[in-house]
């Protein structure tokens, strides 16, 4: 499985966009990039995923570079409830099954 | 649409006992995975079930077992509990476990071993 690298922590002012980077330079052509987050004492929450095109849903946008070696999760208007640990992961090869493995993630602190 | 439901939310057991945890996946989801999360080891994969069959298993001893029923509900069992089994046990479901499908997690069962 491709390994991901994320900054340990980030701060973001409430109401501003939070841009969380992730490096996945060893990603294979058929592997998806997934983002999850975990708020203390809760289970991980799925945010968004993509293969090569940029994706947007009601929670966030995912920007994947053309070479697919890195991506950025964008929370357009961060709120205090977005304070959490954010995990970027790469799914296993197509034809396999999913086994989610989190790294250390990025601890996002949204500041009032 | 109801999310993944895990019961109980909290459990306290003593060493040597056994425990059964329950997971109800999102309606229509047939793949159920179990994970153990601890501060020291992070999120570790236990096993995945699909259509009542275990498809993959992580590196845990045989004391950890599971099963899936015909309605996709799943249970995991831990026998001869050890202090190190104290953790948050998470269940996640997806349509059929393919790499292009997100997994949706429950809020877990927090197991404490005394």
C-alpha cells in the first residue's frame, strides 16, 4: 500500500478555508486517495475520495495533482466543529478489498 | 439513512473473561470490517466479512474472532481477555468492500479490561 505523509498539526481561523496537504508519491495508477477525520471519542468519519479528478461534496473539496503524487483537502469555511485529526490514506489495489490504515494524520485546530 | 450502529458503547471486563461486540451496518452494505484503535498502535485491522464469509484477517491472535449473519450484521468475540485488549473497537461497513467505496465507521465500543 502507498504510504502518505501529512503535517502533524495545523491551525485555521474560523470562517477561513482550511487547506490540508498530503503527499503520496508512491501511489499506483489504480489507487484512490481517501480522506477521513476523527473527532475525539468518535469513530472516523469519511469525508471524500478521488482517483485523479478533483472532487467536491457537501463537506469538502479534494484537489489531486496531475502526477497524483500529492493532494489537498479543502474545507471551504472552517468551523469549530471541524477541529479533528484528518487522515489521508490510499486504498489498496483494485481487485483487493479495503483495509483502512491510518498514519498519524494532521491535527487541525480551528481557532475562533 | 441510519449509520453504522455498534453496541454496547462501553464495556468493562476483567482478565480471563470473554466479550461479544455487535455491529449493524448501513442498510444495503454487505461488507463489514473490524478495527482496534489504541493510542500506542493506532488503527489496526482485525478482519473483514462479506456474505457471511471472512475475506481477510489482520495479525491478531486466535482469541479474536468474528462472524457475519445473513442480514449483514456482524459480531466479534474476544476470549480470555488480557489487559492489552483495552481499546476502542470500531466497525466499518461499505457496499461490498471494493477500493472505490468509502468505509463508514460506527462510534465504536470502548472496552476496558481491569
